[in-house]
């Protein structure tokens, strides 16, 4: 499958972070230090350089690994290890599967979320990217278990991710920089939960944009 | 003693590393000079990951430090309890495991003001890290196994308590404005190394009273009691005059003498700073024979040199 | 290493003094911590006279220091060029002569900003004193005669040049108000250790430019030229963050590298301070084989420890 | 002679510095740091304690030595070594002479001034105590050479000391703390020159107050 053999999904992620740069920083500015968009777009843009520096364009697992390594190398603080670990785990799962399909994506998403929880120790309700990731994964796996097609699973996942992202508005931050604000952190979206929604949506869009096939 | 920066600028490696023993590494944000870099040296840290000002080093630079310090006997990563450092070290260890390295960690949590005693795991690591590094590195230097090094470094930090006070704030250069505020004539008791909020803001008092209120937070926490021997470390946070650090040291040592606590090893100076913050941290480590021997063992670095 | 205060509180004596060799003493006002007291130690100063803040010790305390450091081989009194110290040392020597002691002196005058080169004898002594003590004490430690110790200490300071800059003033506690003023955003180039007026007050510039303007004052004065080896000492004056001291050091060392001057021994830290002044002194000593050997010789003190 | 065998001259000096304390500090305040009276009275008062701590009251040379040692021990800065050295030299000269008379006082004064010049390196005209001391000594020695009686020598000395002291008003300080002021140091008396005049006057008064004798 063409998508598995090219870095396209990752390229689209990189383009997306560039486009959302200002918006993500704006959200982070409300209850964080206003650099989330900068952190993300800087890290992702470095990944594009790494990918294009290769003699031949890498396949999806390799591109995800490049992205992960760039984040782990280029971004300190929390985004490097959280998203770096996320994409590294996805890369490993997809490489093991050797293909991109409903099952392997479900595996990759599951392993990715595991890494974020292992590294960051956040729970649903803490007002972090976990609030996007956990419902997205659960919904994907439910759809998969119910026998829905890959694109339907992705569609359901994106819907749950959006719900999860929006849920952070009414939450009080219990982890990360904004936790210091206590009740004052209520009323605005969480930056990481938002970027995470954009990431899942971008990946789903990349896959669904394919010519109709048996996915 | 010489240090070189290998690979990329976010990492420093000691030239005195001897193969076959456990490697000792740490890492942290900049702005705490001479920490962390200044403690790379003979029988002290073997490699350090360097972050931006007040920001965790990347997972990759922790990983690079681990690789640099590994010679087959494993690596002890002795660092402070901050969210970013915890996350980056975790990912660094994942990378290290893929590369076949064995890494174990001890997380310093000596700051009594950062969480109640019932939540030790939430406490931040501050200047007590220096003593943890010293003990861990001394163990590594005499050929202890990775498990022994980890056990001793853990014992070291378990026996260590610190508290900080701040009189003025500091400014992260890239941000350009003070990252917190302490009103003139007030001091913040329990303030963290990056300006994390303390326990209370109160009017500045004399060195004598300052010594007392800091020891009143530290001594009961472990507790440290009559007959105990301790290491006493006073670190200026950046803008505290040396004379005042020594005056505070004098008051601390007088009070400890009254309490029947013996200072075995004193350390005073700008040893673990916080940019240009005016203030001080006080650290006590309760000693046993082993910790004493490891603290007294020779080492050589910019930040700390002990002659055997 | 331990220090005790004998006789009266205005004096400190090393416990590591070995009889039969030349004694090395100094003295000066308080407020310069860790100078002068902190340089008492093994193979460094044997005794120190301690004055009030920014005020010369009395003749008697200089005399007491001389007596404490004498074991028949004579005493080298290595101090800085200030009116009060000059007078008190003179009277101390008169007292010492009455008691049968042989005392010779070297007077540090490393501050290039304090008088033109044609009036070397008017120049003040600043952080270069540390290097003079180190060399003189190393000579004494290896059994040199009083004349040899004096000759080497003199050579040490003759080969040493310093300059200071100040960004903020400082307050003598007993006086209670700033003893001079530097407007915000300005810096005083050539300021003395007690706030003595410098050469010019000008807007603060980058570390890079600061390094250049300081070296432009120091290098031509001796001169220090391509191919020379030097010791480079950067001392914060009290309130200068460690990070900024290292940044300045980096700029100094880059410029020296460009000029083809090799830094043999770097020293950075709050080594000779001026209460809570923000600012820095930069000191260069041009080395020859003997000075190098004496600087590299082991010593142990609170302020400076060199492992052999 | 009674004066030689008692500390009376020194006692009177101590009393004088106590009385002139405020005035001397006031003068020092104009172009110095305002502590000259404090320095003097503190140092001299300590000398009284030392003298009275002795089992038997000391003679003049011994009392001068006590005073000198107290100043050398108790006062840092410049007054300790300058006046300490002055009285120490006087003490030595008088002890050698074994008596207080016109010749021995001339010797003592000469040696005292030598010490001040050796220690302080000041010249006449620098606006220091040398401006009092040098003309006082010269005048004393002239009177002595001219065969005048001890009391007359002293009287002339005090007159010259007063002239010298007053001469400092129009001088620009070239040494010591007030030298930093440059031209602004002109127009006021020098504190040290003033205390020195009081010292010489007090000593002369103590001696002249004696019942008429062949002095
Ligand atoms: N422990 C954690 N687990 C999951 N996500 C976290 C955790 N800590 C912080 N985050 C996420 O990180 C986001 C902030 O990212 P960013 O602004 O790039 O980093 P920083 O907080 O260092 O400035 C938060 O909005 C939150 O979603
Ligand atoms: N080198 C010197 N020789 C003679 N007298 C001096 C010298 N330096 C200072 N003085 C005298 O010292 C006086 C000041 O004394 P004092 O106020 O007690 O000391 P300080 O200047 O340390 O505060 C001056 O008025 C001057 O007469
Ligand atoms: Mg942020
Ligand atoms: Mg940030
Ligand atoms: Mg005065
Ligand atoms: Mg004075």
C-alpha cells in the first residue's frame, strides 16, 4: 500500500503543525507559557529536514521514527518525550506489522497511548493530551471490534478525539504547567489536547483521502 | 581535570572516565551554574545533559550522556524530580535499552517545602543533588556495582533535606521579564529553584532568625536529632553576597551546636544557583559511616573538589 | 583542612602550618569573602589579619598573624596596595622587628585602571592577589627561603593585570547607604573593590563587548601577546550570577584564542568579592615555567583548592 | 619629676579626646567620613582601661606605650598606625632619656614626627596631621636651639601647631579619604590636623600646669 511505503502521512502532519502554529500558541498562552505552537512546529519542521536528507524517501514507520527521534532530540520540556514516545511506539508497531491497515493502526494507536501514559503519568480528566488520546483509542478499538471498516474506525476516532479535546475546556488542570493556576485553569481548552486532536485528524484525513479501496 | 563537549553542545563528558566501572550521569536545565556541568570531573559526574535555561534537556541529550558514560558496567542517572526531566529521562532510558545499555535512576526529592512528608515522591530535588552525586560517584569510583551505586545514591538523598528562601526574583533571558515577584522587604520561604511558589511570603528577618526558621523546617522532617553528624551545605542562589552566606552559615552552625548536631563537612558558596535570584538554599545530610566515607573521598571538578 | 581563630577574633591561622619554612600571611578588610580568610589553608596562606568591612585590619592583628606564621624562617606578608593596609603593615613590621621576627612584604598592584602605567606604585591590588598568594605559598611549601618567596611573589604580581567593572553599588552595613552610585543601565569600567571610581561610566554592553573592552585594557599594559600562556581568573563581585560569569569567561577565552594567547589555568567564581556589588574583575597572569609550576602545585583552602 | 613617673599627661589626652569627640567628627564629616572623633575617643578610652588595669600606675613612657599599643590594636584604618606609631616613638625616646625635660621632649617629638612621615608618606601641604606636626616640631627645635626654657619651647610649639592646623583650611587634600574630592576639599579644616593640634596643646598644657620649676 502506497501510504505505508511513503512518508506522506508524516509530511501532512508537519504541514498541519505549521498551519496551526499561531493557534496552538494562543491557546497555550491562556493558561500555559504560550509556546506550544512554537514547540510543535519547530520540532516537526526539523523532522521534515531529516526525512528529506535521506537518499531515498522513507516508508511510514521510518518517517515516524525520524519524526520521533527529531522530537526526542530537538525538544526538551514535555512535548519531546510525550510526542516523541508516541510516534516512536506507533513506528515500532507499524514496522512489526509491515503494513498499514485497520489492525495495525489500532495496534499503533494503542502502543502510542501507552507510551504517553507511561512517560507522563496523566489520567483522563487531568487536562492534557490524554483527554484526547484515551477516548480516541477506545472508540477506535470499539469500532474495530464491532467490525467497522478502517475508514469508519478512523471517522469514529476523530469524533471521539474532538469530543475529548473539547472536554478539556471545563476541566481543572492537574498536571503540567497550568496545574499551578488551580481553578483559574478552568474555561479554556488545553493546548496539548488540541494539538493531539489535530494530529489524529490529520492522520485520519491522510488515510481517508486515498482513492477508494478495501481499507 | 578537563571536560570536553562531544557530539553536540548539549552534553559534556569527563576526560577522566575509567572504563569498566559504573558511569554516573545527570542533566538539567541551565541557569543553575555551576550545576550541572561544573560537577563533571574526576570521581564525580562522568557526563551531563544540558538543557536550555530552566528547561529539561532533551531525551536525546540524556541518552547521549548515558552512552558516553557507559563502559559495560551500567549507568546511574541521578537527577532531580521535575516533570520534564522525569519524562525525558524515561524516553532516554527507552532509547538506551534499545542500544543495549543498562540504566538505573535515583530521583532527588530533598526540598521539604515542595510537598508534605506524606507525599515524598512529589518533592523537588534541589542542592541536595550535589551530595547525592558525590556519594554515587564515590561508590562508582571504588568499583561498586550499578545496584550498589543506586542503593547508596538513594540512601544519600533519603538522608538529605533542603529548604530555600528567596528575596528577589529572576528572569529567564528568553522571556525577558521576571518569572515571579517577591515584594521589597519580603522573603519567600520554601521557594523552588525556578521560583516555584514556597510556603509563605513574610518580612525579611535577621540571619539568626532566618537560620532558625530554615532549620525548623529541615530538622524535624527527617528528623535530625542530638548526636547526629551532618553535612551542611549553604548555596547562594546567584545574587547573594558571599559575606551573607558565611554569616548565615555561622548562625546555622551555632544553632546546630546548641541542638547537639555535629557538622562533619561544611560547604558554602554559589554551588547550585537560580540565575540572578537573591536567596539561599540550606541542605543537611544526615551521615552514617558509609555516607561519610563517600563524601570525604577525593574528587575534582569545577564545582566541588575534595582532597583525600 | 581546618582553620582556627587564635588569640582574638580578628585573625585566622591554618592548622597545617609546618615549622621551619617561611610563613605566608596577608590581611585586609571584610566584605571580600572568600578573601582573605578563605585562602588560609594547606600550601596557601598560613595566617590572615581580618579587618572591619572595607577597612584595614589593625597593626596588631597583622602583627599577630606574622607571629602565628613565624617559625624562624621569616614571614612573607603579601597584601594589597591600600593606604590603610600599607600603614598598618608598616607598624606591624615595626612591632615584629622588636619581637625579633624577619618580615618582608610584596604589595599587589594589579589593577590597571587605578593609575597609569607610569605610576605602577599607585595601583591598587585586586583579585590578582589570589595568584600572588598561590605562587608565594607554593614557594614556601617547597622550602624556598624568605628572599626567594618574596622574589617569586613579586614576580607573580608583576606579571599580573586586572580590571573591574561594576553595574550596581554596594552598602557598608555600618553606614547603611550605598557608598557610590551607578545609574541603571550603566556600568563603571575600572571600578575598584570598594567602589573606588573607575575610568568611565558607560552604557552596559553585551558580554562579548565587555570581554573585549576589559582585555583591551589588560593585554597592552603588560603586554600579553601572541604565544603567551596565562592564568585567567574571572571573579564575580558578589551579586553577579554564575551563569553570566561563565558567559563572560567564554567570551574572554574566545578573544584570547583569537589573539593566540593560551589559557593554562582558568578560575571562575566569586573568588574576591565586594559585598553585594554586581560586577566582575578579570585577571590575567602571564606565565613562565616557574609561575606555572607554582600555580599548578597542590593546595587546599575554602577559596581555592588545586589537586596536584 | 612627677610627670615622668605618672600617666597624667596621657590621662589628660584621653580626657581631651572625649571632650572633642563631636567636634572632630563634625570636621571630618565635611570632607571625610565623619568618624574621626569616634575613632579617636574610642581608641583613647580603651587606653585608659589598659592603663588602669595595671597593678600600679605606669610612668609616662609606659603610659604612652599603653596608648600606642591600644591604638595599634584597636583602630584599623589610618589613625591606628599613624598615632600609634607617633606615641610609640615618643615612648621609646622618653624611656631612653629616663626623664622628661626640654631635650627629651624635643627628641620624643622628633621621633614621633618621623614615624608619622615614615608610615603615612605625607608631606606638608597634603592637608593631613603633618601640616600641624612639622611646623610644631621645627618651631620647638628652633626655640630649643635658641636656648629658650622648656615651657617657652612648648608655648612656641603650640602656636606653630595652631598655625599649621589653620593652614589646612585653604589646602586641597592630596592624601587620604578627602583627596578624592579634589578642589572641593578646599575651605574646611582637616580633621587629623585639628586633633593633632589638640594633642600637642594638651601635652604642653599638662606640662606647663606644673608648679613653677626649672623646666
Ligand atoms: N504529564 C503529561 N502528560 C500528558 N500531557 C502533558 C503532560 N504534561 C503536560 N502535558 C501537555 O503538554 C502541553 C503543553 O505543552 P508545551 O506548551 O509544548 O510545553 P511546556 O508546558 O513545557 O511549555 C499541555 O497543554 C498538556 O496537554
Ligand atoms: N598618609 C597620611 N599621613 C598623615 N595623616 C593622614 C594620612 N592619611 C590620613 N591622614 C589623616 O587622617 C585623618 C582622618 O582620620 P580618620 O577620620 O580617623 O580616619 P579615616 O580617614 O580612615 O576615616 C585625616 O584628616 C588626615 O589628617
Ligand atoms: Mg507551553
Ligand atoms: Mg514551554
Ligand atoms: Mg574619617
Ligand atoms: Mg573612617
